[in-house]
């Protein structure tokens, strides 16, 4: 009797151990399986789903095992007609998904090319871009003295004198100015070559937005350079001249002056691309116009920080003069995204 009892108890222990080994991992919080959302799409999955997450006894465990087997069969047998149409198009309906994986029917009927053909085309377009920029640099170098006098104009009226502090400093300064101006004049050719290279891979819908984006980006870039030359640069330089007036005479290095002016102008032109970036994000469905407008307080702080990073000077006047149009451009871009229905 004692042996039989021991065997019986041993069997009980074995059963208990088996139950604990199988149930213990399930008693912990279980991450919802991938088919969780399907239970809302099909009524046969509801009971099995609830039992799967509420096992508390051996009876419920055995029922849940049977329900899981039936559940696997049900999931495999669900047809596309039984699943709601909104669930089927949840992923495919997003603008970002359509941008990354466009429908083949939306692509234009252009000639297909191999990877080597694309590389050859890329090489040719890079060569044309470099040739255009090089020609523009040579043309600017021929008129480098006139360009330097034009860029010196914002502070000439303040009595500032420019010095050549090292042999060849003025020559290398003319090379630098010619390089920046040549890149600026050759940028339309570079932009055209980039568009011509990526255009065959765009869908018909995406090509409709290409023209406005390119035109808006170009206008904003040149507007930023003009704003920097006419407003930011004179304000910053006048601040430095007036601050030192009566204490030191303003004798500036020609190289450091043009380094300051050119960096300020190009950084301002790049910062004016904010509305273009907003429009692209809106078209991809990553953010809406209402969301952009709702975080305007954070944008104010971000504009001030960006202005402090982009401007080479440390005076607060130049920083605020750049932060103000940046914030205005952000609000304008947010309203454009909102008005376009994004």
C-alpha cells in the first residue's frame, strides 16, 4: 500500500511537474501574436483568442490547446474577402509605402536599363556637372576683383580697411571666391543632371510634384543668399564695427572676411530649404500640417539654436535676424502642407 501510494504520489508529482513546466511560461505576460488584429476581422477567432490569454486550469489549458489548433486552421482558411478592406489596405494605403514600393502600373513606360548602364549614365552626368562648374569657376576668376569689390560693399561705408597679412593671401582669396561663385552659377546644371538621372524612376504622380519642388527650392536658395547679402551681412558687420568704434581701428584680414561672408550666405541659403523639406515629409505621409503647427513652441527654440549654429558670428543680432525668417518659413511650409490636404 505504501509502495502503491508512493507510486501514486510519484505519478501525481510527475503530472504536477508536467503541468507546471507547460503552464508556467504561459502564466507570464505573453506578447500578443501577429494575428491579434485578425480576431477583430473574423468572428471565429474571438473565442480562441480569449482562451489563449486566460489559461488558469488544466481544463482551460486543454481547451486552449484545441482552440489553438483550430485557430491555426481558421487563420489559414480566411479568404481575402472575409477580412475588412481597410485592414488589407492599411499598409499599402500609406504614402510612404507607395513611395518605396510603387505599383508597376504607375511607372512610366521608359526603357529599362541594366546596373552598368545606370553607372555609365551616372558617370556622364557627373562629368557634365564638373565641367559646367569648372567653366563657371574660370569665368568668375576672370572677374574675381570685381566680385571681391562687390562683396566688400556692405562694410566699405563703415570705413573698414582690408589687409593682406601673408604672401599670396589675396590670390588664394580670389580662388576661394571664384570657387563659391562658380558653384553657385553651375548649380542649375547640377540640378538638371540630378533630375534627368532620377526622373525615369519616378511614377507619374511623383513627376507632378517634381517641378514645383525644384522651382521652389531654387527660389528659396537664391532668396536666402540675397537676404544674407542685403540684411544679415551688413547687420552683423555693422555690429562689430560699432562695438569696436573708439577703441580699436577696424583693419580686417581679407581672407577671414570672405570666409565669414561666404559661409554666412551659403548657410542662409541652405536654411531657407525648410519649407521644401516640410512639403516632402507631408507628401510622404510622415507628418501632417496640423502636427507641424501644434509644435510651434519647440520650433521657436529650434530656430534659435539653428541660427546660432549656422551663423559664424556670435552676436545675438545676427542670430535673431536669421531665426525670425526661419520660423516664418516653417509656419509657411506648415500651412502649405495643410492646404494641400496632408
